[in-house]
């Protein structure tokens, strides 16, 4: 069990990292626009990129299974695991308790874990099991999105890390379930 001192250091370090990233906001127009794009719109490109696999004729059944499993993993991660954690532990968003450079509007729900990170890291993990090359690109996209959400002032770094852990675990868990189902069918 962590002492109050250890928890305070952890929170202070998280806030320190948040400040180091968020303090770049508002200084460079191109950087702000890039961060807003990654934080708010990159998700649509990642989902479209996943759906493109449905149109590849080569390994069509494998790709369908990959897309289905990736979307299932992402949904379970975000809608089940992340929401349970948020229900148990509320953490206010940075812009509610600190002076931040907020570039994106957001609702007031709990900040921890990041739902976006949980969703897209789960998606990336499942894709990685079926296509390592594509999975690495999806991981890169999820990481860029996570850092951008800290940059624009709506998440702390530990929110992103927590969401990534939840997402990676869920992608791994759904892959194990899929393997057991395949084995039972044979």
C-alpha cells in the first residue's frame, strides 16, 4: 500500500509531465493545429484504415476476423473496462483543477483512464496479432493521439498510460478468447 507521500509524488510527477507537454500549446500555430488534428480527428483515419482491410481480397477471412476482433476489443476496453475504472475512481480533467492551455473542448467526465487510449491501444493490440506491420502503425497512431490529448489539455500522462494498459490488456484477452473459440471449432 502506498503512503500519502508516495501518492503525492506520483501525482506531482504526473502534473509536472503534463505541464512540460501542455506548455508547448499556444506557442506554434502549426504545432497546435497538428495536436488538435491528432487529438480530435486522427481517430477517424485510424478507423477508416482498419476498415480498408475488409476490401483486401488476399486473406479476406483473416482480415474480417481481424477487423471484428479489433472493434470488439476496442469496444470492450472503452465501454466496459474503462468505464468501470472511471466509476470506481473519479479524476477531474486537468482544465478543471489547473490553469492549462486548453485547445479542445471536452465534457467533464473522469479523466482516468483515457477512453481514447483504451479504445485505440486495444484496437492496435488486436491488429498486431494478425498483422504486425499494420499493428505497429496503429500503435503509433494511438501513441500520437494520446500525447496530443495531453498537449491540448484534456488528459494527464498517467490517464493515457492507464488507458494504454487497459487497451493492451483487453486486446490480448480478446485474442486469447478468439483462439479458444477457433480451437473449439476445429
